[in-house]
């Protein structure tokens, strides 16, 4: 009796699993491995961005430091980036001092570019620059959030042709449809192309930078 009950329970679990796969195949898609873009030891293949007025970028205790600039300090990827579309990019970053954006992440969307701003315009404004010529403070991607000084935030962005999604510490933060939109950069961060991270009158500490492809089905959860 025990053996037959166990067999029937096993059969039921198989049918439930198959039903779940049919209902949500993404749930069973294997996640591609993360690929590191910063090893904690050397800046290459990044390079300090020559904004003019930038502070000296340095590495301390395995973290990449972007000291307070006048106004910008940042790093830019040298050469062709390893991705253009259908990818995830993740940073772990903290604002050390200052009251403007500690994360100005410029990234490719195919052959175009956008910048994810976190903590700008006085320390709390977030969003995507630029949509139809409007920066993050003036388009519908704008969000407001306070960031604690010295606290690490895990910032994850998924990039598709017509959609950008952002998570902060694995909580959904921004979901922007790009269909029919004109993408561009503010002139101040044009030197961050094709891939760059900058801070504005603010010191930033980066613990990690990594990426992975989204895969054929894509992902919309942590």
C-alpha cells in the first residue's frame, strides 16, 4: 500500500511539473553564467574618462573608486562592448559622499545609447536619459528614491530592443517601453560611450560589474 501511494504521488508530481513547464517555460530556462567586467585588481579594459575636471580613478581593497569630480568622474569601456542587445548588466555601487548621481550608467541599446541615472538632481531623481530628447528628470521614466550614504546597492538592468527594466536589490524599480522612442545621451556623458559609469559631483565606490546574455526567451525576474 505504501509503495502504491508513493508511485501515485510521483506520477502526480510529474504531471504538475509538466503543466508548469507548459504554463511558464521561462521558469525552467537555465540562467547563463555571469561574466565579470571588473576583477577587483586592475582597471583594464576600462579607462578613466577624460571629462575634464575628473578626479583620479583608483582601486582600493578590491573596489573601484570614482572620487568627487568637477563635475564628473567616470570610466569607459575600451573597444567594442561584449553586448549590444538582449543582456543583463549588474553593478554593486555605493555613494560615499556628495548629493548628486552616484550611478550614471551609459549602455548600448543596439546602435543607440541610454544612461541610467540614480540619485541625480539633488540626490533622489532616477530615470533614463534621454527619451525623445528629454532627460531623466523630465520624461516618464523618472522615479524618486533616497540612497543611504555608504550603503551598497545591487543595480541590475535588462536591455532589449523595445524594453528596459531595472531592479534595485532585486526589487522591481523601472520598466520602460522604448517602442517608437528616440534614444540619445546628454552631451556631458557622450564620452561614456559605448559603455561607461560616471558620478556627478559625488564619490562612488563600485564593488562589482558583470553581465550575462538574456537567452532566447529572456528573463523578467531576479
